[in-house]
C-alpha cells in the first residue's frame, strides 16, 4: 500500500484565518478531498487534532490498521494533521485513529467534515464527491423576493422519516421518492417553504436528528448526498423554499463523534458548567475557541453554498445565550460582568448572522428562542443578534392554552388571546405550532380542541384562521393540516387514511384554501413585522369572546378587517367600528360549508354598508353576522 505523501490544501492565509476564528469555508480544506498529486489519483485528508501525538487514517483500504497511513502534523502550531494517500478514492470507508499526548489516550473518530457517512448504526465516514448539476437557476435568481420579510411565509415542518413511509416494504421513503411525493404535496397545499427537522447525520433515531455527529453530511437514511440535492432542486423548481433545522448548541457523546476528539476537550467546553447539558446528556460547543467558531460558521455556510438552503432555523438558542440555562444555583459561573449571559455564545451568534447575510443576503436565519432576550431579530449594527426572525413561543403557549378551554369559560381568559399583540412588533416573529407541541402527552393540535367533533374541527379552523391573520410568519408541523388525531410518532407514518373521512378531508381543503388566501392577500404579509400593519378594532369584548382588527399592506385598498368569534353562538347584527366610509364585502369565512362549517355568512347581503355611527372609538361602523367558532375576513369597497 502506498504511503502518505506530504501535501496540503492550506495556505498561510487559511491558517491565520482558522486560528483567528475567521475562516468560514473550512469544508473546502478539511476532511477528505479526492485529488491528483504527481499524476496519481488519491485522496487528501486533513483533521484538526492539536493534542494528538499521532494521527492515522484507518479504513477498508488498509484493513483498519493504525500506523499504516500516518498523517503529517503541520509546522505552524495550527494542530492540523494532513497528507495525501494515493489510490484511495470515492466510496472508501475511513476513520481517524488518534493517539493523544494526554496520557496516551487513543480515540477512533469519524471525520468531522465528512460529506457522507455510513448508515447508522455503522459509524465510519465515506470518501465522497459528486458532480450534481443544479437546475434551480430561476429560483436562485428570484428567491430574494420569496424570502423577503415582506413576502408570504407559510412553512411546513417535516420529519422525513415519518412524513410518509413505504408501506409494502416498511421503510423510509428515499430522497428521490420524497422529491416526487413531498414536493407535489407541498405545492398542492400552497405552502411557501418546507422546514426539515435535522437531516445532518445523526446516530440515534429517537433524537429526531437533534444530536448530530455528521455536520457536513446529509443522513444516509434516505440516500446519497446528490440525491438530497435532487430533493432540494425539485423544491426550488416548484417555487418552494427550504429551511434546514440546524443545531449549533450541543452534540452527543457518542465515541465516534466530536466529544473528547483528540483526547482533550477540543470542540466542547472543558468546564462542565459550560460544556455539558444536563437535560439532554450532551456536550456544549466551546464558543470561546476560535477554531470551533470557524467550524460552526463554516457549517452554516456549507448548507447554503453546497445545498442551496434558503434559511436555517437555529435550534435551542436560549440554551446558548444563558450560562444558567436549566441549571441550579452553584452549577453555573457568572460572566466577567457578573451576569448570566454567555458572552462568547452571543458573539458567535452575531458573527454567524453577519457572515450568513453577507454571503447570502437572500436567505433567512430563524431563532428558536424562548426568553425575552432583547433584539434577537434586530441587526447586529443596532445591537441585536442579527437573526431574520424569531419563534413567537409566548403566542404559541397562550393560544393553545386558550383554545384548550371550553368556550363557556373563554370570556374569563380573553387576555390570553390578545396579549401577544402587546409585544408582537418587538421582534420579527414567526408563529410556530411545531413538533414540540404534539409529543410527550400533549396530544395533537386537534386533540386539544374542546367539544364534539364538529366543534373540535370548527375550533381548529378558527385557530388557524386567527394564526394566519395575526401579524408574523407561520409554521405548522406535518399532519396538523389534515387534523391528525394521534400524537406524532417518529417511527410511524402520518395517518394519511384519515383523509378518507369527511371532517379531515374538509379541514385539509380548508388549510389549502387558507394558504392560498394568505398568499394572495398582501395586507396579511407586507407589514407583518410593523405596527403600521395592524390596528385594533376591539380586543375587550370579553362577554361575547370576540376580537376584531384591521390588517394593512402597502396599498390601503388592500386592507382587510378580521373578526374572530371564539364561541359557538351565531351573532346577528354585531357592530364593529371602522375608520372609513364605504362598504364591506366578505372575502373569507372559516365557517363555509365546503370546509365543514355551518355556512353562516354575510355574502347573502353582497355588500355591507358602513354607517356614520361611531363605535369602538372609530368614526364609523357596520353591522355584520358572526359565524360560530369562526374567523371572518372583510375588505373595504368604495
């Protein structure tokens, strides 16, 4: 077997950037790269292991023998081991055998930069490259418009392993199969974006992908890397954006992963108070280390550069921001100013967002952040963290709490449904009803609705009608859009057979119509993050459990009036205040018969005349009919 040749892809400039934490394309240098040296084809390997005394590449090409192919350590104190191995190439399986200066500890690690990994439970890396030819040029040219903060943003959150399974063979659908089934479905349902729960390689199915070991490799569960590119390409060719769930907050302790990589705490913080998650039994990245920052930011850039991702939803941001996150007194150490903020993690998030938007100004980063930390979605130059959006966790909690109550009691809890508007414009909020809300005994969203079957579906229609007319972008977890009864089970397919039943089929049609209505109604998205786009009519009609408001776009003729009736009582001649003269016309009603509703409507009157009677602090008013457990939307007509 040929020996390791001295060879490097690194320049002195690369090394300086790496040490400074400013190299954001490390995947072009680290890992395994098929190349030709002195006329011989082979593979170049590079790995960061500063505490190593010896690093060997072991694999199927040398019978996993340590010492057979020893890498050379660089002379520049970068801690990088590298070298070219002739006649080794695409498809060969490998790991790094590392002997540490730290008490001679020996580790056997997968490549942190591997582009492909073995199918779990196997744990080795695979040398890989592909020559995939993208066909999404049209999308890439125009995606700035689709991903803009004043564009409609209706996101379908998907766990690829359980969205739909191949029943006859009892297996996952492949990336190729998903490129047909999932893309066709999402397009038909009129969603604007798909968000995939983590698809980077992970060893343990019950982690749902949130415990990563292969940060640069799409999971092999569903196929090859180029097949995942094909799925992304198909989404884009159908004008559907892709958001990837991304986990820079923690990683598992699996022996082949990043933990204790070279016999030292290399990627994780050595202080357990900063380096170990007690809740998740996982390790926390050391954001104080420049090389780790470069690794993570390079990874974010990688998915946008190599896989054309349109955004990243960043998981567990709250756990990164605070040193005392889920810790008892005495289990954490204050920062240098005596505070609880993790200053290094905050700097990392700012740097991440600055680089992402500098390189890809037409994408979005979205923070899953559950605290009142200020400025999450404000630009870094204004003192913020620089995210494009933030999940509105308070809205999610309050809304589900409210809808879980029998309508007879809702008048005592009106504040639950209106409070979100007190802070709705403090951030660029996305309204999420995510996978976290349909697991661990919480029931499905439909299962939380009170009443008989008709009322439960009416409540569900009302919930989403309220959600889509509330300021902010939207996200729903798969299955909710057709009224999944059971909690989500990551091992099972969604209950698609429910669509054979009328109530589920009707609700499915309703959700599709709601997406269509949202996308075609500029007032619902053009000023989604501005107080200028919202005006209360009435939030204090506790007795009738009714709220009403105006949503505004760039053109006043597109403004719409929204009225929500949170009880099953039909209300005739209900008076709402309005700011202008003219007429109202009903343009959307969740109680329509084609959606499974009772068909109570204002359309029989064709147009509702606005009178000069003042009401709700407005100069004018109109009498309308409120359908039971329904949202009704009107437009002004002169």
